[in-house]
């Protein structure tokens, strides 16, 4: 540090250079200097995303043993496995910011950390699995294609691979819904009921409206997000309305209307009281999901212990060989 230059002055200069890099569209890497707030926001956002992938295995995993055909069972097994991998990628990315994965998982298991509210709803019928693929993964893709351009390099690169797999998940879900919608009256009624139950929670996935979002402005200023919650939600609605029409399903919104000027489909008012209730832990399955994750963590303790013992044994052999 040059004489007469205080630590505060140096931080101001680093912040200016950091923001200039963001403005130029450069990628921020783990070893680069970054403001503490940027680091904390990324850890919060990435850990919530990773938790969502892991908890998101549960609603669909519930149907693996009850899938109607071997083909559907194989597809669902592959999808749930993909979700576990997505969580792993993002946990690894978060660790480059200096946080320990065990700490993040502990926060999830204790209920201190949040995950997407959508995964606190039950899967009541087989049609729910298809609708999750179509609507929930469809909403995730809209979010994640923007994150693939995020300013933090490890997060953006993880999203490139994840989006490719999520696109497969969405196509599989939409295909399942199309088959049910073209099936017997009972099958069409089943998939329509699933759409009715999952539509509004899917819209809530994008988070609160821009006016009520505490983090969006800062995340956009730093290039972590490229579009606001409402902009992403509108993009999802525009895509999904025509997809529903194509397979003869109705979205449960009497206020849904097409704007001839903008080309947008305007949706009705979202029940944000339900959203906040679920976020705060009072959704239909909040307690069930946390209990399931805690049980899985406890039952997997022997695997972690065995892995640690193996690593220690290998390290001991390496030391003995070097001696």
C-alpha cells in the first residue's frame, strides 16, 4: 500500500474497479477481490438454489416405485439423479466463496436456510410428476438461463450444464401431460387437476413482485441477475399459455388475458399471503420435507464415515510410501 493511502481508500478503489469489471461484463472468479456483500449474497442465493435441488428430489421421488411403466420409471429415476447432481454442482460453486458445505447443509437441516417454496406442495397423483416437469422445471429454466450469464463465473458455468438437463426434464414432463390430456376423460381430468394445483405455486417460484423483493436491485446492479422477478415471470407466462392451449389444457386463471399491443399474457393477482406462509414454514409439506432430509442425513452417516476412513487410509499409505 502506498504511503498516506488508508485501508478504507484502498477498499474504495477496489470497489470502483470491481464495479467497472461488472459494467464491462467480465466474469468474477473466486480468487478475485469482491465486496463482502457480493460474497454473502452469492452464498445465500447459491445455497438456497442447491437446497432446492436436493429437497426437490422428494416430491417426484415419491412416485418412483409407482410409475405406470418401466420407461416412465427409468425417466423419473434419471431425473431425480440429475437433481442430486445439480445440487452438488451448486454446493461446489458456493464452496469457492469460502463457505463449508457441511455448514450449508446444517442450515438446511435445522430449518434456518430457505429453499424454493414450490417443493412444499404434495404430489397427489401421477399427473403431478408430468406437471412438475412442464411447469416447475419450465419456470426454473427461465430463471436459470439468465443465471448462466451471471457475473460470478462458477455459478454461471454450473448453470450452462444444468439448463441443458432441465430442458430435457421439461420436454419429458410436457410429453407426459400431452399424453394424459389426449387420453381417457379420467386421465385428462387428472392432469387438469394437477395443472390447477401447480399453476399458482409455479408463478410464485420467481419470488415476490419487484416492489417487494429485498434483494433484486442489488443482485441486478452486480450482474448476478439480468432480469427482475416480474420480467422473468412474464416470460414464463407467455411461453406456458400457448403450450397449454396446444394440448387442450386450461390454466386456472379467469383473469388471464392477451394484450394485443405488447403481446403479453397478463395473469391475475397472485396470493402472496400463501407464498409468505409457505416461505415461513407453514406450507402443506414444509415439516415433512425437513423431516425426510434429516432422516436421510442421519441414515447416511455411515457412508460419510466410511468415505472419511477411506481417505485417511489412502493418505496413510501415501505417507508410508514417501517415507
